[in-house]
C-alpha cells in the first residue's frame, strides 16, 4: 500500500493562461471575492521559497487551520505546500496549459499529494481518497466560476 495519496483533476477554463494564473495566485482577490465560501486567508511574512499564508477552513463542525508556503516554478506552475496544521505535508500543484480545442482557453491541471498517516490513516485511505477527490473537484469548479464570472463582468463593462 502506498504511503501517499495522489489525486489529479483537470478543468478547462475559458480564459487565457495568464488570466487564470493571476486569479489563482491572487490571495487577496480569493479572500475578498469569497471564491471558496468556507475559507478565510491571511497573508504571512514571506518564507524562503516565496509567499506564506494561513488558511482557515470552516467545515460543518470544525475549523481547520493550515499554514501554506507557495513556490512559483520556472515553467509557470504554482506549488502550495502545507508546512503546519491539519493537513501537514499536503501539496497542491497547479499547472496551466494553453488549449485551443474549444476556443481559446486554459487547461488547469491540479494535483494534490497528501501523506497517509500511520495505522488509522491506512485503514481509512480509500475513504480519504474519495473525500480528497471530491474536495479537489469542488475547488476547481469554484475557481473556474470565479475566473469566468470576472471575465464576463469585464466584457460587459467594456461594452457598456
């Protein structure tokens, strides 16, 4: 049995890679626009690899607190690594690919890697994998809705 869970999800967004990447990396916008309704973000002083932030996520009965460190790779991808908190060791890699299949757009490839905790984590690994896949799909859909909503608003404002 593997000691890590890795989930990948691809989402096509009708906007250019630069627009999608800037929306994804703008933590201020993500907090202000409430892209993810149960999430609160607070930026922290930068770390050795890049920006750091605190993420509070309210679930039905608890509040999860995680501290993330963000790294920008030369290929344009963004890596968020949880350095402390509920999901310690989790990493989220976002890659942005230009796609012209359905018109101009971007294919966002999200990959989440999370270590499996000893003993109890191995017993619940299948359940955790399904839950993580569902959370990743929901995250991607909310990001897509935010980017496309802002694109439509900008288009409407230009036309007015």
